[in-house]
């Protein structure tokens, strides 16, 4: 990976020389458009030129968003924005992401960037399902000063999305888009291919093969070596079918044996948009449909999106509106499918068992994934309707009033069912040792049928009312002032029913459930949250080269409403304290202030500084400060229940987390912007960190949430752009970025040294916030080692582990490198995007599972019949460390190896912490625009065809044997760094597209 960094540097240096040479050639006649004069949309829909923006931001245009036809607009940003880290939290048919700008700043908050669409606050979920082709641009506001107007909502940065408007042409214009993707899984776990199906001591076949036995229905590779007498023989495999007939398979490792389970997925996207307008009006209609037939059989997605936008100028009054309707349907199988599939021995072709019942599968110790696909399913229907309106009244040239409001209504119906399977069969007439046995004799328990249904609804209102002032105080000084009021109201409810044991198989309805669950044990809830704020924004501009911006916001949030309990509650009374947030920023453009420094080399320079203070109350749940009641299960007697106060308390005096941000940025344009540089350095100090800490059970309180400490987040972002060649017919652009950040816990309350965010018993690991360490860190048990780093084993040859959790790695990378390039030759465009991140680690649960199954390479790079001596291990003898020669468990046999890898090996957390370094080519796209001359005599205005690939090439760290994609090692909260068994492997797409306008 070091060679990669060197190569990038070589490209940078070589390109710079090419730029200088290009400037000397007469063919270099194309002038670069000054992108800093382009007006971009910032916080609260306020529009500014880049010169006037006083904190770091980056604009991604439609061409960059859609170049590889990613159906998820959020994922299309990956690798294109410095400081932006996107992790895939769910890699299924409807993938979801976690978006963090500049690293985590809160322990308990989700740390995700705010999404704003067409001027009003929206959600990441809506953006992920917004057709990318209708997005005009996305402005990524990285700096806190630029996001301060949003108050606590903008404390983690903002993604400002501007969708397309209709043209002003009175002629109807149509655009058709179509793309077809073919997807496949890759980077599947690497299995050892020395040993096959079986288990030491199994009695199905008592023939000894080097200390183990062959068993046709094992879910592990603890059997004979493929080089043994069984190697290459045709043997029975799995359990017999209903007619007591066995399937057969050669006893040899199969290439890509679990990869054959997945099919080629197909994603089809179609879009139609119609635009029209006039000098004072416009209209835009977009209809889009996406169908994703996933790589897992029967898993699919169907998405319909309807968007209508229109605007009209009526004298001094202007109205703009937007209606969006999203209909989304998904059908998925159990999230445990992949964990079952991994348990396939390497000598098994899983496709043979496509129609097999669980008692006739390739193993009796894991559920047949094909049966799971058919019988364990979840169907979801999402419908979201949003209406947006923007009103503006210009009193005169200096004063205007605006209102931006949106209402979003959503409904989700989720139904899940699991069919029963009794395992009541008697194996008989097979002529093997299983005759006379039942499936349950081998361990599986009968599968009990179940059905659950939930109906959720939500409503969200967001409204901004502003007065806007624009005055030239002098010939050189301009003032813009905005003052306004914001209100946000969010409510949601969910009703769930369901239970176990369906009376009529295959009828999925609550009336068919014989054992319904109690309502209070299901997700049945209702909540409402409201916030309102007064805000002000001041912009001063002096002579087009010096700008000053200041914001102020005073906000109240209902989650901080305090309603005291106890004997003094009347005296204390109800209260809801508001909190002020503010920011200051300035930018200076020397090349406009001093004409003498602007020349052929330096054509642009900008320096900006900013400071902001923003709060975050999002870590306090709705009704968190109220002592709500709960139903304790099984109390006081059997099915009777009582109603008791919740055992988690929140400090009534809790305050928002306050984030104080300092930032300095520098932008340079060289050689007429043929070389550009943007750099930002920042520090964010967070006080009053909020999290939940455990308490003594004797108090009757399980957990207590309060302000518990402070942290510091700081980092650096560098963006370098090159245009080595630019002529009338050919242009080559190269862009590279470097991002580094870290968050450290500076202090915790009451002398605490750490806070556990999540812990797992097997293996012994967890995600923690630790005083003095980067946040978050992975802690767990680790091997005891001598001064030279060798593992210490006991007298029986078994490694010794620490009794306490130690720091094993950090979740966030040391740095991220981004790279993109594009070549344009006449109508042909070739582009690519890649990134590289290193220094991060994650916990690979698949490594633990593969090890216990005898499937990982580590379990087979030695002769199992002679036992396993831990490599480079030492023993303490007479006070000295000496090389160890004792096999684990002091058992020099296959049985000893098996006992170790299915036992002690799985308990040491260090073993399963894997290097998260990864180089990923995100996109490669090739397109061709037909010349206008060819289309001039047709009704077609433009026609473009293209081919593309998404995620075509990945390289992981050496110790990540494709256990999991490091990018998927993340959950929705801050327990990032855990890759569980259920996450599907990486998926890559190859496709082609057609775009036509007429």
C-alpha cells in the first residue's frame, strides 16, 4: 500500500510539469470558467458565491452524481468529497448508509450529516431513494460555521441538495433515461482447501483418517484431508431425501463453492422527465421506476417516484412548489441467511440442495439457506408523500419576505412470517448408521411458525419564515441581513401485532395466530417532538474581496422539557430552557485586493477563518426526561403484569452537547485554474458529552444518562486538482484528496476512564469511549506476550489471555486518499473514481465462525494429526521464556486441534480484530454523446450511450481474508467497527445506459 501513495505523488508531480508545458503551447486556447462566480445554495436556502462562503464546502454536480448510474444518490458521493466517510450499514436489496463528515463528535449521537433538500430539512432515507438524475447538485457543507444556522440539526455538517427545475423555454422538452445493471457478489471468504467434511469422534463412519472421521452431514471442515484415501472419491453427502435417497459428491474442494449460491442480479432504472416554462415560470415533471432483482433469489425491490415542481413570478410575488411521492416495496429473506450459508463444507455444491427440506439438507446442523429463502420472509411497503412550498414577496429592491415550508407524511407496513418445520421424520431404510434416528437427535429443534405485522406512520413539518434585507451601505460596502423563525414538528406512531403458531399453514394474518404476543412486548408506541427557534444571519461584503458572516440562533427543543417529580415538583415547576448558538466567519481574496499579485502563475487565492458554537440535544430521546412506565415481564405472577417506572433515568438538568469549532481554509488557483488547491484545518471541541452509564442494581436503576465528559475532534483536508491537457477537442482532469481526522476523549465525569458502547461475550470484544484515546476504539481480551511480542502459552500449550479488556485498535482511519480522473475527447468521456483508507480496524465475526468450523486457512496450514503448536509461542520455564513445542491442550492429535479452535481460540478478542485497510475503485464509466450534426435533422436534441462499472476492483489488507468488507463494519449508532455474520459480501455492478432528450 506504500507504493500506492508514492504513485499518487508521482502523478501529481508529473502532471504539474505537463500543465506548465501546456501553457506554452498555442493549442491551449480554452479558458477555464471561474467556478467561484457560480452561485451555490447554502444554509436555509441562502445563495452565495463561493468567494463569500467563509467555511469549507464542496459542490458535487449532476454529472458526477450520475456518471455510474448508482441508484443511491448518497453512495454516489463516495470517494468524491474529502472529509466525507460513507459506510454501508446494510448491503441488501435496499442498501442503507451511514454518512459522517469529519469524524464523530458525540458518543451517543448518530454523528450523521443533516440532509436538506430544496431548502428544507429532510432525511437520509428520502435522499437515498431520490432518483439521482433529478438532482442538480449537492453542496456538502463541511465547516460548522456554514451549518450553524441549522442549530443542533447542523452540528454534524450538512448535505444541501438542489433538485432540477424546468427550463424557461416555452417548448416542451422530454428526457428519457434508461440503465440496466448486472450485479454479482465478490470478495467471498477464503476457505482452506486441505480438509473436508467430517468431525473427529463422529460415529457415522468409524474409519480413522489421521485422527478424524468422515461425516456426510457435517457443517464443518473438520474431516479427513483431501489428500487422504477419500480424496476424489464419490461419496454420499448431506442427509437423505424423503425417499431415503442420498445425493453424491466427489470428496474434493469446490471452487467458489458458496458463491454458486448467489445469482446474477439485475437492476433496471427508467426515467421520464418533462420540462416547460417561460420568462417568468417553469414546470418540471419526473417519473422514475427502479426494479432490483437481487443476487439472493426472491429478494427484490420495486421503487416508483413521482416528482412535480413548478414556479411562477406574479409581479412582486413569487411561488415555487414541489410535490414528491415515493412508493417503495421490498421483499427480503432472513438476515441470518449468509451466516447459514458460510457453514457449507468446501466439498459440497450447495446447488444440489436447492429443493431440499431442512431434514434433507447438506447439513443437519444449520438450516438450509434455500429453505430459508422460501419460508422466512419480510415484505415492506413504504409510501412517502411530501409537499414543499417556497413563497417570496419583494417589498422593494432591498427588502423581501420568504417562507419555506414542507410537510412529509409517511407510512410503512411491514409483514414477516416464518413457516414451521417439525423435524419429525424418522430416517429408515438408508442402510447407514442414521437409520432409526430422528433429525432432533442431532440437535435442531422444531421451527415454530410465526407472523408479525406492524403499521407505522409519521408526519414531519418544517417551516422557515424570514425577512431579508440587502443594502449597499457605501459604494464599497454591502450588507445582507436575514432574520427569521423556524418551527419543526415531528410525530410518529407504530402499531404491531403478531405471535407464534399458525393454525392454517401459509395463511399470514393475525386471525391465524394461535399464540399472539402481548402488545406491550411488541413495538407499540407513539411520540411527538417539537422545536422552534429564532435566527439571524449577517453578511458583509467589502469591494468584492473581503467578506464577513455571522449567525445567531436561539432554540428550544421539547426533548429538554423538564417536568420534575417528587415532593418539590410544584415549586420547581415545568421548564424548557432555550440555548443560543452562534458563529463568525471571514474570507479574504488577496488576488482581488491586490491586482499586482495576480499573474500567469497565481490567478486566485482565498483565505477564510471561522468560529462557531453549536449545541446538540439529539442524544436525548423523546420523553427521555419523563419517568415513563413500562411493563415488567413475568411480574408479579405468571401472565399477570404490573406497571412500573422505567429503570433508566435521565438527569433533569441535562444540557445539550456544545460544540465549539475553529476552522481555517486556503484556496488557490494556479495557471488559470489548471491547478487548484483547497485546504482546511479545523478543531471541534465538544463539552457536556451525553451518554448512558450503568449503575448498581441495588439502587433499582439500571442506567443513568447525563453529561459525562468532553472530547476534541480535529483534522485536515487537502484537495488538489489538475487539468494537464485542455484543448478544443480533448480535456484531461485529475483530482486527488487527502483527509485525516481524529476524535479524542479528553475527560469523563466522576473519574471514569471509559464508557462501553457495545460488548460481545464471544469473542471478548467491544466498542468503547476511552479517556485519552481515539474515539471509538475496539477493546477486548488479548494474548499475553513476552517482551519480544511472542504469545505466551501455559504448560498445556494453550495461549494465555488477559483477564481485562485492552485497546486493540481504532475504528476510524488514519487518513483517506481520494482520486478521480476524467478524459474527454470530442463526445467521448472516460471517468474513474477510487479511494484508499488505512489505519482503521474492525471485528470480523466471520473469522470466528470460519475458525470454529475448521474452514479458515489458519486451521489448516499444518498437519492436524500432530496437533497444533501456536507459531512463535513461548513458555515461561524457571523464570525464562523458552520456545514452545507443546501442542494446544497438550494433545498432539486432530482432536486437540479441534478442541482448541472450537473453544479457547474463540474467546480471545485480539484474534478477530482485522486491519481495515482497503483500496477501492468505486466507479469506471465510459460514455459517448452523439454529435449535434448527426441529430440536427431529427427531433432528438441529444443522445448519449454509456457503459459503467461500480465497485469493479477492491484490495483488502493481507490479514483480511475477505472475512467482511471493512466499509460494512458499521451499525446505525456509534458501535461502528463490528462486522456481524449477517452482512452480505461486497457487490459489484456492470451496466449500460441510454439518455435521450427531445
